């Protein structure tokens, strides 16, 4: 039951952070490309890499904290469903190059950020 509470609290915080960061990025770069979602997903991938190593390999943090941070906070912070909808909308509007670029950048940058996060976490 404590894990579910931790996930719920982490999820609420992650959703608010996603909204704030995404909107901030859109204010800087505009809405002609899903910059906000891309930025959130890359940062979330970096953070999940670092936190995974820290919480499991380095610090052996309790399961409730791991669930709250990894599943709740970062699960709500990253936005794959939003990524999917935005990519679909780009395709539906005929912006196939932007849609393809969004898929390519999201996959490559998020995998690279996760690798970087894991590498950084192992060095701590």
C-alpha cells in the first residue's frame, strides 16, 4: 500500500513538472515542432538512467522510494502518449518530415540520454 501511495505522489509531482517544463520550452521555441515533449522525454531518460543506478546499485533505497521516483515521478514526467499523439497529428497534417524527425530524435536522444544517465550514475 505504501508503494502505491509513493507512486501516486510521485506521479502528481511528475505531471506538474512535465506541464511546467513543456510549456516553458514551447514559450522559448514555439509550437511548430513538439520541442516541449522532446525535451521532457530526453531529460526524463537521463534522469531515469542516473536514478536507476543510484537507487538500486549505489544506495539500495527502499522499494517505496524507488517506485515513487522511477514509476511515479518519472513515469508521469515523461510523455510517450503525448509524443505519439503529436507525431500522429504531424502526419495527419502532412508534415511527414517533421513527424519522422520527431520519431528519430526522440528514440536516438532518449536512448543516448539514458546511456549517459547510467554512465553518470555509475561514476557517482
